[in-house]
């Protein structure tokens, strides 16, 4: 218990330090009332966290496996519940609406109950953007030290399958790992921000969108479209960093250290990049056709938009260069790509291409066995080793995800959404791609689709559960909530 309290207090202190940025932005933009309110909340978090740290300093801080699971559950529920009080005060909304906004940011979902961001203080937008960025970092840490080492949902990196267990057992190694990840995340964000500034993007817009890109999130600096905010070069830059955020951190390490023997065997990220290129060409084609022009500038515009929208879709960011781009493709294709998601060990949501590859490999083997009963089953897919236990975990996650998405759609339909809108919202929020749902999908239908801020409290509660279930890999959430099982371990 001491270890759990220590790490919770540490994260609270880090959160307080990070939130000093929005406070400074508030005073810099002369949003004094908002800045004072924000400072009071941030100072209270910092005072409480540092006080707890000082009270238990020097005690044993080694985490058990069970402790790591409990820490994961408390982190993803307690912090949003506390931060929602600040958002309720800053935006003058109900607690459930504030909790929806906070969890959407922290899970990098990007859905928002803010109808018009232009009427909200920019410091509040930056507050949510920093929270989203921290949520992306927390996602990588959660997957690396809790979910993957336990083999939950079949998400396991074979080259590092004991890495997370050793981190939990050693506080020094755990601190070093988290610090390095923080440094890398900060450096990449700074590169993205600098590139956007060089491309002529406004500093505030560049700050918000660089936070969004690395976390595969969906928070925007204002109501203007991405196309008008970023320009052609800016969209390509964000597309590149969306891809970085949606690919495996271990693949990044292989590339930087140039471990050729591992790079040759690692396939997931390469399939992901090929999918991005194919989808970018598809988007560019349909956007060009819809524009009805043959000028060279239109070709370049369509290509830039295609690169951005394809990266946004498969990274489960859910942002569109302008309203109505995703509906240019068949809805079933868009929803399927969101459901598949990005790569394992990334900030993206969805099923992950790693699991798709494993399930396809096993399915093809079972089909071949109908013709050749004595065929020897391959045990490798790229650098990953597949066994029956891993396959069961993958199919269990797949089945659970389908059931939860369907139940979420049914519950949303009961909250006065038509079923197509409910199904789209359910998939979008489960895969942490909240902005992919929108009223532009309802063109031509008899019943319009409500915005998130127009939905009932009951619908927002359903979406909150979907966000949390999608980010915590669902199976992990069910396991974490099964206290009777853990108490017998």
C-alpha cells in the first residue's frame, strides 16, 4: 500500500508541475480570473502530493504485481475524478460533463462537450491539451509495466516480455524507465512544435496540436478547421508525428539503435506504414474528385489532406482536415479502420494490428488444416511467437470488444440516438477516436446526429465507460475490478 500511495503522490506532483504551463498561459494571455482559479486547484494538488511524499519518504517502495494493477486502476479513475472538479469550476458545467471532458482528454479520446472552443479561455484548452499529453505518456507506461508483462489481451512484446516485470520489482529501474520515456516524449513534442512554427503555424495553435499529435488525441485549439489552421505543410508535419505516436516505442528504439536483426523481423510497424500510404492515396483521390478541379494546387492540396486524414484515421486520433472528409469513404471502412487501430505499445487505441496479425495467422492455419490435417502450425508472425495461450487472449479481447461496443451502441440508442449514430459513437469512443463521430455523418438521413454537448447525461456516462474500457484494454479493466479474484492470489 505504501508503494501505491508513493507513486500516486509522485504522479500528482508531476501533474501539478505540468499544469503550471496552462497557468502561465492564462496570465500571459491576461485571462486573470481563469488563471487564479486554475492556480488554486494546481497549488492544492501540489501541496497535497508533496505533503504525502514527505510523509512516506524513505520507506519501501517496491511494487508487487497486484499493487501495479491496483495502481493502474486508481490512476485512471482517481485523477480524472479530482481534475473534473477544476474543470467544473472553470467551465461552469455539471460534474458529469466535467468528468466526461477530463476523461476524454486523459484517455486521448478527444470528444468534447465544449460546443464552440473559441468562446472558452485558451488557457483551459491548453489545460486539457497538457492533460491529454500526460494521458498519452500514462498509456505507454501502463502498457509497458502492467498490461503487456501480464499478457492481458494478448498484447506482448516478445523481445521485452520480462521487461515490465523487472521494472515493477525494481523501483530504481522503474523510475529510470519513466524518466527516459518522459524525456523522449518531451523531446519529440518539442521537435513537432518547432517544425510547426517553421511552417508558419501560430504559436498557440502549434503548442496544442503538437500535444495532440504525439498522444494521438483530438483536442483542437479553436473552431477553425485543421486545413486553415495548419496549412499544407503543417498537415504533413502533424501526419508524421501522428504516425510516430501510433507506432511501437520498441520499434522506435530499434530504429534509433539500428538493431537490424530485430528490424527485419518486426512487421507490425511496416504494415502500418504501408496501410497509411494506401489509405492516403485513397483519401487524396476522393478529395480530388470531390473538389472538381484539375489545377496543380488542387493536386497538392488533396495529397496533403490525404496524408493527414489517413494518419489521423489509423492512429485513432479521429481528426479531419475539414468537416465531411471521413464520410467520403464508406462508413464500414472508416469504422473498421478505427476498430483495428494502430500498433501495440503506442498511444493509439483500437484492437491493434499486432492482434489482427495474430488472429489472421491463426485463422489461415485453421483453414489450411481443413485441407491438410497434418500441417505443422507456424509459431512465428514476424518477431512474435504465437501459442495457444496467446491466441486465446487475443480472441477473448476481440470478442469482449465486440460485445462491449454492441452493448454501448444499444445503451446509446436507448438515450435517443438513432442506431447508426449510436454504433458510430460507441466505436469512436471505445477506440479513443472521439472526433470521428459527428453530425456530418447524418447528411441525407431523416434524423440528425447530436453533438456530444447535446447528448444526455446518461449517454455521456455510457461514453465515459467506453473510453475507459478502450484505454485500459477492456480485459484489464474487468480483471482489475475483480477484487475477489485478486484477494485470493
